[in-house]
């Protein structure tokens, strides 16, 4: 399906945005799932996608970004140079490309985009295909021991799926999302996500809905790809005694590890999936590397904020940010909010136009003291506040903006409280910019 694109200024700014805006005119489609245009361009570029270090390719609905972050943390704890391609970015497009441990510089990214523009020579190409090509070019130019590639949307026709033979594929939890592009049933969405499975390449997955698991098993069998399932081929268990931690077990042995750094019970699952992917890949990972999960960082995934916005709240309040934006993300947040029942909780929600506000809100409605809907002026494709309020079963109040809500909260004379901003990665980007955050 092809959807016309709006101007890119809301997502891409500065000198890089100028180049991308120019490229956007070649084929102004927001989403057009296909591989042909990119394959032609990569051939003209000398096939950089074939010149990468060992690749772990990660797909899924929820948790794929956190899985990539854990993969990176383990790899860097091993002393490896690690490339990472992720999407979307939150504040600046350079966040999408980490080269041997460092974010790409704006100058190098612009030079790479301009090289691609010259080689492409005016042929139709989407901006997101150009960005994927840029990642492959950058990664091929710089030596590394591991490349982590996150799928953007779906899998089968996602631009990243031109990778010929990754070392392993990882598929995080699959649930309903992007139905307009991937299909209206869980089976159809699972089929699209399973499209990253390659002949003979090991694929790992965690707990899945039976419909999803059947689709993964059938696709892996057809491709002759070994499928490593949680609770059958590997296990992971959170423990609290004698000290909090994670125990991972597979035929290669048992790892007793510190708890993952990322917050929430669901992050145990994402850390374990990263471990399983590396164990299945055939790469030799030193034992000292596995505790790297205790040092994982990933912005807007239950991230505690301490900057400009947090300073507007009393010192004994907490401000948190999460980019989860679909029903599965709401379900993942629910046990976190249960653990936060010691304080009043104020939730501020802003969502993208195409997202299921009802499904996301449903697990949260009974777990919050107050819920406010917002739409920031510079929030890309923001869902109207009225639509979010209508989805809230009478329990959601109009913000209508983040500043207005922060000015409304009962910050004097009461007990310490928590504020959670959630519902959209685009909103998360706006919040991080307001809070003074910078990627590093």
C-alpha cells in the first residue's frame, strides 16, 4: 500500500532535513512496502548490504528496539565494535545510525546521502529507502564485529529485508499494529513479520500467541531455518532471591545475570531474546559480555526524566516517558503501573493519528489517578485530543497540551506522585527536546 507523504519538516530538520526534503520529491510516499527500488539503488552502490559484519536482524511489534539495545550492550561489553540501525529517531535523524559505537556525525551522514543522491540519479526512491541505503553504506565503510538491524515496518517488504544472510533473526512479541499495511488479522501480521526469516538462518522468538507461533513455525520450516522457541529451546526466569537477576538456560548452559537495566517486567523478555539471538548466531561471545544487559540504555522506554520538564515538578515527584503506542504496549505497561500503586499516578497521553487509542488506553484506565490527552503543536501526525478523550470511556480529560497539564497538576500540599507521558514515539521526541535530552 502506498500513502502520500506530508512534508518531512516535522520529522527531519537542519541540514540533513534539507537533503532529505530534496530526495522526498523523487517519490513522495510515506509508506510503500516493496524492495525493488532499493535493490536497484544498492546494486548501483556496489551492494554495501553484502559487505557488513555479522548481522542480527530484529523484527516484531513491541520490544524490537529494546532487544536491539540489549544486543548492543552485550556486544560492547564483549569489547566489540557494534553498528546499530534503528527507527524512528526521536530528536535527530543521526540517532538512526550508530557506527562502531558512536552516533554518525551530521557531516558524514549528509555526505553519504549526497553520494546516494548522485548515484540514484533522479530515480524514484522513498526517503526511508534512502536512509536504509545510507545505513548499509556507512556500515560497510567502517569495520565492526556486529551489526544490529531493526526492521522499520513489517518484515517481508521492509527496506531492511534486502540483507541476504544474517547471522540470526530475532522476532519479538507480535500483536496488532499497522493493520492498514500488514493486514487486519494477527495471522496476516505474523506472516509479514516472519518474512525476515531466511533459508538456513537461525531464528529466535519469545512467547507468542498460538496463532503467531504457528505462522513462525510454518515459515521457518518452509525456509529450512532452525527456530528456537522460548520455553521449548531456551528459558528465562526473573529471580528476586538471593538477589534480583535473570537466569537464562539453553543447551549451551545456564547464565546467572544481573537484572536488565531497562525498567519493567517485559524488559526481562527483551533482554532474554537478545541473549538467545546471540547464542543462536554462532558468534563467540565471551562470558564477561552477558552481564552487559545491566547497562543497556534506550531512550523513551520507561525512561526517568531529570531535565527541564522534570524541574517543573516538586523534587519528590517522578517524571517518566514511554513511547509505547499500541494495545500490546498498554498491556506491557499495566504491571509496571501496578508496581507504582504506592503513589498517585498522572498519565499524559498523546498518540499518532493511525493508532488504536481505545486498545492502548484500556489497560491503563483503572490504574491512574488522572489521565490527560494532549496533542503538541510540533508533534508529527498527532491524533486529535478529542479522539483520545472519546476513546477513554469518560476517564480521560483534555490537556490539551503538555504545558497546560503540567500547570494543572496538584503539585502543592499533597503527597509525592508520578507522572507518565506515553502513547507515541513522536510525542516522546517532542518531550525529550523540551527536557533538554541529547542522544550520545
